[in-house]
C-alpha cells in the first residue's frame, strides 16, 4: 500500500484516562450506543469508562465501574447491542457478563476446556433472540454460541485449531485460527442454531505469518487481518474474497534499521479498527478508514479505498496493544503497554503503560 508523504500526527492533544489497569491492557471495546469504553487487562479486571464529557468538549474521562475476576487475566470484551451489558473472555476458561444497570451483579458461562480468547455479540436470526447472542472463541478450538438466559451454549462449532482472533458485525462473524485459517460465517443464512457452520474457510492472506488480530467493518461486508510480520490483508465476505478482486495486503509498522540500511525492522500489528464513517459522509463518497496499532508504538490511519496512509502517530514510548473508534468515529482510544513481543526480559517495571484518547480529524472522511 502506497504512503506518499504521509502526514505525521502529534500526541499533544491526547487525553489520558484516569488510573485504572495495573497491568497491560489486552483489548478495548466501545459501546455501540454511548461514549462508554471498556478495557480488559492482564490484572484480571474489565474497566468501564465514560467519555461523554470529552465528546461534548466539556470535561475529562470518568471511571464508571470494573468487573473483577480474582487475578485471572481477561483477554477480550464486548458490549451487547443495547450497550447495557459487558462480556469478558477470561483465561479461566469462562465468559463473565456484567449488567451495567446493576454494577457488581455478574453471571458466568462455563463450558470451554481452555482459556477463552475472544467474545462478540452477534445476530443469529434463526435463534429468535432479539437481544443478540454471545459468541466465545477459545484455545480449545471451538466457538460457542450463548443465549445468556441459558446456562449451556445453544451451539458449539469445532474449528481447525485454537482461536487467535475474532470479530463480528450484525450477522457476519470472522475468526482466525492458529493454523492460519480464516473462518467466515454468514449467520443470516443459518436455518437452525444446531447447524451453524462457516460459510467459507480460506487460508490467511498473510500466508506464514501468525494471525494477531481481526476486524470486521460495520455492516459486515469487509474484514481485515493483521499479523506478527508487519502486514495487513483486507477482504470481503459476500463471495470468495480470494477470487473476487477485493482482497489485497499491505506492509506497515516497519522501519529501516539505524544500524544498517539493508536491514528492515518488522513489528507485529497488535490491533485493527474500522471507523464507522456514516456520520461523516455529508452526501459524498465516503472512505473506508481503518487504524492499525503496532508493536512499534505507532498508530497508522489508512484510506483503504484508495490504498493510502492518511496519517501516522509517533510512539508514546511503548507498544500499542489495543485500539478502537467510538460508535460515530468522533473519538479514538488506544492502550500502551508491553506486548511480550521481545520476551520476558523487556517487561520491566518502568515500561510505559496506560490508556489515552484522541478526537478524530473529520478530514479523514472527506
């Protein structure tokens, strides 16, 4: 992907979150209904923050509540469609759900035989549940579909290997596994919950690079996957993306070594986030905008439609472990922390760690 004369952003206007996570943040998710953001951390908690005042330009970020799992790290989280429940994926092999209208009241879904890597709320029309279903992906090589009103999953789908990453929007669900397979589900075509299967399974366009993250664009028509080798691939869900002409890949989060111009340092893509650009269309042809967060500490924002980089932000001193746009793409949150990419020796007590927010530049969507 070409990046002619990229704009370089600054961190000067970024807004720091109040103190919270006591270890690295593993995931960030925004509410689909309000300017609330959730952060999961290796300290065994899910933190909920309210950024409403920041959106209005009148105040700072306010902590709301936290879900505690007694030091079992949380690896991922997601708000339900109404924004009043948060689900957390835990290394204890369980999914934990908290009702935000009654903080402190939680429920647990058990069934996985290994740590739960990721969770997403999705729509499954054949299940007849208007409030959506929760999907959990685990290192036990399964996806489990949950109706929170029942203690057992309504469906279990066996995949080809451990679930490394997953994302969804509406009736689209995309999961990446340890054997570098991409499993794409069109849940709107499923006739019964007991027969849920991937609509297609393809080899990852990243080839031999381990999958690190997956993002599905709002509406479910496109997906992207990032890997440990500083590369991102973009594809579609409506037909075979490997033959449709819509799939391409590009390099990012790389730099020429200061020691030798013949050596390129390559960094993992830790997270991806699509912007919901609908609010910014203004009658024009809108861009597909996506952010990538890297082990090198940089955040890069891309015009996927034109295959160009819009802007890149310098490192705040540590790796970016998670990122995300809010529901109307007016704000962008990111987490700084150690991602273990350099081994345990580099995980020092003074390694930068924290959460920050920046307001989005509307020109990205022009």
